[in-house]
């Protein structure tokens, strides 16, 4: 039975008690009989959990599959899907149906398309998987929490500070409602990272005084306007083009410092048990420079300062042929740690024996175990603050200024447009030469 969204679990309990005694109870089962919070506390391993997938692309397909793989914990089914692009949804539905035939039940009437599709899919679920590009995450997380649903959402959880504030507010609401929230910062579920960082926290390298983090590699996928127009046999509206090629637009993606480097920044926040208080940085675009590169940079180098004065030196770069490294390191008063390599160099050297289970699977195993056992579980706060860490670095590089975290979090600038639709205006547009304006340090305002 679906409960009104703004009731707390105890409200829900007393309302259900009342409804049981009234014939009105018969009217509530129009949807698929989703679970209520109090049922999680009981008969958990026999209840069927219903999943809705919002954002049916590469990661969405992976996350839904990993959620369905938790069937060893109890029955589970994918019942609804939402996307803005029919082709993306059908591909993922086809793949999931092959992988998990008995656990996929998404008939046409529960396949939702459009910018408001997420609201319709959420209604049918106990657990909502949010795997759209990050700019849309805050509105979707808010809606899922309002509807009283458990959530798995990918990182980053927003593309701007306004979005982070919305996620933080919804995270509070989720906590009050006893909802479980997982965030796709999967290193927190990797046995090697967990053991290494535990050793750092136990003091094996002494006080951590400086840190380094890298996501240096190549450009990821890119959807060229000319290829898309050839594929679909027509001109795309600007909104459609930017959504297909979303990685290259800051309002949807957050730039690659947020999109990918967040993983490394988040590991350092985990080591420091806190978040930076200010950042300085620089960046720009040197190698990758076509209209299809949109408005994002191809390199950032930032320094993040933590409350105790320690500094994180961070680099992320998408320049093929240059030095590649994706990892994090910490230096302490008694030694140092290669965090991603799971090694400690100190009085006694140590190296993790195993990575443990695949982290993408482990993060779902952990979330679904918490849902079934009704254990407190809310990764949204850390997800929001680590997202904000990356946005702080972006702001410092885009503006060329030293930016305080508190000022960044209070930024009045909202990147998302007020209205979404295929013919609605996009926040950025190409010039006559087809190129998009990029941030110019010393000139661009970010607060
Ligand atoms: N944790 C990880 O290691 C990891 C790995 C890959 C991706 N991700 C994250 O997953 C998210 C999705 O990335 P992806 O690689 O799957 O991208 P993708 O382009 O393959 O998938 C995004 C999907 O969302 C849909 N979409 C876009 N806007 C939408 C909207 N407003 N409403 C509904 N659907 C919408 C798209 O049509 C597409 O199907 C990103 O935030 C990314 O950072 C995380």
C-alpha cells in the first residue's frame, strides 16, 4: 500500500492501524503494493522489494543489476523505469531482461518517458535508483524522499551549490523518515580501502599532514552533434543535444572534477574525517578543443585546505598521452599511505591481501541488508559534502580566486534552468562559431 508522502514512520503506523479498521483501506492498493517503513522492521526477508530505475543508461543498468543480485537477501523485482530517451531505456530494459528474466517486470504502462517521468516511476517503488546525469539528482532525490522511498543514487549528487543544499535538506528529511540512502562512492565499500583507512585512523602513519589525489587520464565518451544528427536523421534541439552529450556541460555534469575526481577527493575527506574549509586552484582547456567539448575544462590543479591546516594537492586531467594516475596518497608524521594501492609505509610496512568483493556489488549488498534489517543507513550527507568539495575546487579554478567552503555552499548561482523541456532554453548556448564560452579565471563569478 502506498502511504501519503509527508507522514513519518510512526504517523504511518498509526494511520495504518486506523485504516485497517475502516473500509477506506480497500482504496489504497491502486499501485503495486509497495512496502511501508514499519514493514521493513518485520517479515523483511520475505517481503518483495520493488525497484524503480530513473536514468536508464550505462550506470543505471549496472546499478539495477546489482540491486537485483541481492535476491539472496529476499525477493526483489524491477517494476518501473524512467528516462528522457526511449532508445536508452529500451536498450537497458533489454539487457536487464536477459540478465534477470524472472526479476524484471516493467510492462509498457510502467515505462515512463519525459522530464517528469521520475515522479511517475517513484510511485511504484520501495527503492528508487537515481542514475541520471548529476544536475537532475537534487530534484529527484527530493521527490523520492518526499514519497517516503529508500534510495540508491549515483555520485555526484548535484552540479551546483544550490543542488547540494537541496540534497542536504532532503537527507535530513530521509533521516527523520528512517529511509535508507546509498550513494555511489563505492570506495567506501571496498575492503582494501576500508582496512587501509582504518589503519590510518588508528595512527599507523601518525598525524596526516599532507595528501595528494589524482584522476589523470583521457576524455571519456563524447556524442558529437554531427553524428547524432546523422543517427536521428534530423536537427536536434539544443536541449536534446546537450542532454545526449551531457558530460560536456557544467550545469548537467558539474565538470569532470565533480564527475570523476569526486571519488579521490571523497577518499581524502574520509581519511581526514572532515571536509576542506577553503580551496585555491587553476584549470583550463588545452588539448581537447572542439564545439563538442562544450564548456568544461580538460585539466584542474587545486589545493584544498582542511581545518587543521593540512593541504590536499589535487589534479584531474583529461589529456591523452600525458601521465595517467587515478589514486590517493596521505603523508603523516610517522609514515605514508598509498590509499588506492592499499599500502602503508611506516615502522611496519603493510599491504592489503585482497580488494574484497566488487565494490559496485558490495555497496548494493550493504544498502539492501540495511533496508531489510531496518538499520540506520544514510550516505547522502557525505555524498553531498564530497560533491561540494569538488564544486569548491571547480569554483576556485573557474574564478581563479581562493574560495571559502561556507561562501561556496551559500552561492546564489543556480546552474539549472527553471524549466526543462526539449524546446526550452538551455543555460548555455554556442556562439556563431559553434563554440561554448568557458569560465575565465579572474573574470568568471562563482558565488
Ligand atoms: N560510481 C561510479 O563509479 C560511476 C560510474 C559510472 C557512472 N556513474 C554516475 O552515474 C550517473 C549516470 O552516468 P552514466 O554513465 O550511466 O550516463 P548515461 O548517459 O549512460 O546514462 C544517463 C541516463 O539518464 C538519462 N537521463 C538524462 N536526463 C534525464 C532526466 N532528466 N530524467 C530521466 N532520465 C534522464 C539518459 O537518457 C541516460 O539514459 C552519473 O552521475 C555518473 O557520474 C558513477
